[in-house]
C-alpha cells in the first residue's frame, strides 16, 4: 500500500473516531513539505476540524496555507507522546484549542513521511505520571510565549547536549525580583552589564550563548518579557517542599521549590535522559522527551 493511500485511510478513520468520540479537533502531524503536498490532494483534508502540525523550520506550502489551521512546533526529534504534548501547548497558546478539548491525533515516526498511528486525548482528564501534561496553569501566565521559547531551547539541549556530550540545566522564567531573592550567584554572571536588546531570548546569538553556558553550574533566570537576566544562579530549595520529589535529583527538587515560592515557571533538562520537565506551583505540569539516540558520543 502506498503512503498516500495509507494516509487517506488513517485520516478518514480519524475523522470518524473524532465524530464517534465527540472530539473537537483532529491534529495531523506532517514532517515535510512533500507530505503536506501529498495530503493536500485528499478530499477529507478539507474538513474544518483538521489542524496541521508541521516543523517550525518548514515553509507552509501554498496548497494548504490559505484554507487550513497550521501549528508550527519545535523541529527536533521527539518521542510521539512528546510531539503530541508540545503541539497541544502551542495550540493552547495560539487559541486553536482550549485546555478541556478532546483531540484525535494522526502521526508517524519523526523524520518520516508515512502516517501509522491514531491516538485520542481528552485534555480535561489528568494524564498519567509517566506522561504528565496540564497546560491550564500556564495559560494564566502573561509570559506563556516566553516559556514556549525557553522549552524550544531546552529541547535542543536535551536532544543534542553540547558537542555531543549530555548537558543538564535549569531555566527559571517569571518575576525576576522574586527569583533573585530565592537564589544566589554561584559563578560570575555572564549576562550582567549588557543592554536588554542584547539579552533577548529570541536572539540567535543569545540562544547559542545559553547552549554553551548550560555546561556550567547554576540556573538561568529569564524575565517574563524574555530577557535573560542571569546565568549560574544557585536555587535555594526548601526541604519541606522538595521531599515529594525523592526520585529526582537536586536540580529538579530546587526547581520545584522555587516555583512554589515565587511567580515563576521552571524548565529543567535532565543530564542523564534529556527529558525536559516543566514545573509550576511546585508541581510537574509537563514532561517532554526528545530522542537522544543521534547524539555523537
């Protein structure tokens, strides 16, 4: 069976499943411009319930640009569950879906053009501890966009490390004054003294500097507006808060603690697994797993 024929069958089945389960949207994950053009010829793709999910670095083809809702996500290699969860975060940010929607997803392996999987997700229900995801607290923050940008960087670090070596680090996003009061400088702050326009999180030069500095001890502090205020901060964890995270290392426990005691979101990259964990109010609200098999070690 050709890939286009299989895609047609899966999309039609997904639409039927969405109808039978009262789902609000069907997310169709496509990895290349070629796959976008291939599905554009399928009649069922015109259904308004379908949302296309494509890599951030991919141009949206003209054949779908005018008549489809498109979400562009981190373009690296993630596990399937993480691709789905990250797309949901982007969709909530873009107001394509609400946090209580039910969504049917159609996807295949990362980097391949064929589709082979259909999943159904009810976002009003709690996910299991193995795949936590709850964006409801995030959307109440006025710095949701900055959190998404930080998660992009964290996923790159988790998947690739630095020069092939695994790297773990922490990003704290939010009220800088509160964060500074709950931390202290462990090393010289490499961002001190630079004007704000040279410390913006959306600057490619800043992103590369962060990836390099992630090898050093300490956390990054980033304002809600996306300005990097400090690197190398030691977080002052509170033991009574962190006891619930006995299975985690000190980096995760300290991040959980600071989000309990300040208006902040913590994004932590595990050095051992590459997993990106997001904390809010002392709780894990999302965990994303990049595929790290391509690391050069």
